[in-house]
C-alpha cells in the first residue's frame, strides 16, 4: 500500500475525493460550514448544533495577539466535531492601503507545501503499482515505493559526497530529512532548477551520516518534485494540480504568483518588524520552489468540509513525508509550520479529536504567535488546562536585530586588526556546489564591489569599518557582512537590503535573515617563500547549528568547515 503516513493524512485532511464539496457563503465575520449530512432536512433536527470555536473571549485573545506583535493580517480556519463543522475568522489587512483581510485571500503556504509534494510522490508510486503510468522505470528497477533507493530512481543524476549515503539513501530517507545533508540554503539561486540542484548535491558537504539524525533540508523536496516531473509525464506543477487540487476542487490554489495576483486575491507581505516587502517568489522560480514551499492557497481551499474524519490508525512517529507528530497533554497532533519572507503558516490537526487548523499570516516570524492561538483553541475546545504560555519574543528579537544592525565601527575599533589588510582578504572565492562569492573591502573599486558598498552605505559607515561586504545571489539573502572578530576569524551575517525602502515607506531597512545565526568565516593563510603570507581560502561554519561529523573527526579548517571556498 503506497498511500501511507503523511500521504493519507494530507489527503484525508483535505477530504475524500469522491465526497461532494459544499461551501457556504462566507463574509468578514465568523462563518460556519457543515458537512452535507447536516443539511439533510430528515436528520437536521436530531443533530446537536456544534459549539462555536470563536467565542468572544477567544476572539479578544486573538485580537490582542494580532495587535501586540503586530500581525498585519491573519486568516484562521478551524474544523471540528463529528460533522466536520468548519469556522473561518479573519483579522487585519491584506494591503498597505488598508484593504481588509478576507477568507479567500491567498497566502504562500511556505513549508506547508511539503505535504503536497509527499502526497504527489505517493500517488505516483500508486500509479506504478497499478500500472497506470506509461513512463518506464530505469533499467533494473521493478517497483517504485518509499524504500526505493534514490540512486536507482535517478541513476544518472544522484550522487552525494558521502558514498554510503549515496548508495543507500531511500525516498523515505530524503523526504524525512534523514539524508545527512544539511540545508545548504545559499548553494542555489533563482536561476536554478530542481535538476541543477540535484546534480550539485555531490559537491555539498554532509553534516551527519545517513539516518544518524534529523536535519531539515529543502533541497530534498526539490529532488522530490524532480522525480515527479521525470516519471509522471508532466511537470510537478501540473501533476499536483490535476491529481490533488482539481479532484478536491481547490480552485484558488496555485503555484504561480501571476495567477494568484490576477484577481487581486494575493495578500501583500510584511517582515516581522512590520516593514512591507515584495512577494518573494515569482513565476520563473516556480519549478525550483514548488516542492519545498511554493504553493499559494487560502483557508477555504485548505479546510475539509466532508463528514469523514481523519483516521488515527495512519499516524506515525517523529517527522516524515512533510508532517511532524507530537503529543500535547495526551492528545496526538500532526502538524507542519511554514515560513518564507513575508509569510508564516501552520497546518495542524488532531486525528483522534476531530479537530484541525489552518493559520495563515502575511508577515514572517509569526509562527510562535500562530501556535499560541492554536494551542489556546485546543485547550479550550478539549477542556484542557491552559499550560501552553510561551514567552512571545518579538520585542527581544526586534531589539537584538536593531542592536546588531546599528553596531558602530567604534565597537570594532577595539578589536585588534586582522593579520593582513582587508584588501588581502577581498577577492573572488569559488566552490563547485555554490555560486562564486566576491568579498569586498571598503576600498575595493570593482563594479560589483562599488554596488555592494553603495548599498551598505545606507546602513553604516563602510569606509571606516573592519568589515568585508558581499553581494549574495541567493533567493533568501541579497548581501552578507563579515565583521572581523579575532585573528583570521570574522562573524558572518546575511541580510536582504532595501536601501530605498519598499512600498509607501521609502526609508532604508534590512531583513537580517541570518542576523543571529552564529555563523563565522575562518580564513586560511599560506606562508610565502619570501616572507609574509597570502589568503588561500575561507571556511564557513555555524550553519548547521550543532557539531557536524566533520568537526567531530577533527582536522584543518578546509577539512571541517560546513563549506570551504578557495580563493581564485
């Protein structure tokens, strides 16, 4: 059986394909939807009216969360009870002009998209099991399932630096974040495709052995979309639309920003510090982002409305196929968060309690606030003690980011200078798995460095700093700072700069995507025969967040870094 684990959970959560979809009219106030059976005049009188989720007390609590953070706009849906009653509620705005949020407003689901990719892979497996697919499998491969080795389904494309992982990794391993490969988020650009990302994995260093531990990795969901496209006879974008969205009548859900914007339903986006930013992903990047995080949808499309409840017997432990599982006060929860610049999302459900949630916010960094709301509803609906009371940290995060971004050059003047001048560290650095990296000293005068220094000049005094600057061709960051700390070590922080603001606010700001990552750059020097030394490379570490297998083994910077660049 191929529809297992997260695949069945997603498809059951969204609804039985054969069930008639029934939507009630919605409006800006709370509205209800019930399963078809509750609309039958013969039985309606015998069914107890469901207890509403959005009580005045809860609505006041959520409004306080929205106001205090702040969250510009929030769309929330809850499905509950044996009759699968759905309630929808919205707060705030969807544009900086003050257009009010609606339940059909579209949001990026971000990593909540992963469950659709896993479901699509499961459907493709089922097609092969029942001989519905005309695309032949590679020579020597007789079946395609979760235990199929990646090297067998992608014999010409798959290879990892770790030979054991390269030989033994299965589809189940890579979609459960057990491949041993860390995120390497800055190894791909908006010009990449799932194919090029898969081909370059052979040049990316592992952090762990295969199945040693869980470590989140978006590239493996790009690999999943590549597998679907290669063997289904259509692109992954077409496959997920035809095989999941259309049968479920998810008519507003899309992977294309132009399509979402055409009818004015796509919300604008803000940072967690309440600055408006552009929509982060565009049509040309759709193939790359579709699997790990590119779907746009709304609470109406995402909430089930049929009578069929989720089936707890298909539960699983830990993380797998785009879902994570945990227990809260004895109640099983299956859930996944999503976050990209401008959006925070949660999809969660309690299979044994007939309770499900979709929370969509049009600002990044709001997952904790959404989770606070979800747990409050769980506690109240199930009559549980209110034990989930996290310390919301938006104020401290903002202060940390402001403190970091306003650090003056005087603070670094007390640090002894590096062994060589900043000009000696500047230059082009190369790694086969990453785009070339050009580091600029304050005096660098190449066209690219002039552009970088001009952008940073809106935020700090670049001429008198002990800092190297770089333009980074990444989806997630636009620039990087390397501030000297000691000897040949520099603090590394990535950011997205908006020197001229965005939207109606034209003051400069930055997003600090890696503002507090703890990443460092360690330069490697080589002694010259005539005396002195030169820079030959730089190792970047601290991206993984814990000690890697390379660091445990010990060795030089070149041997143990998360990524090592050679100076050209």
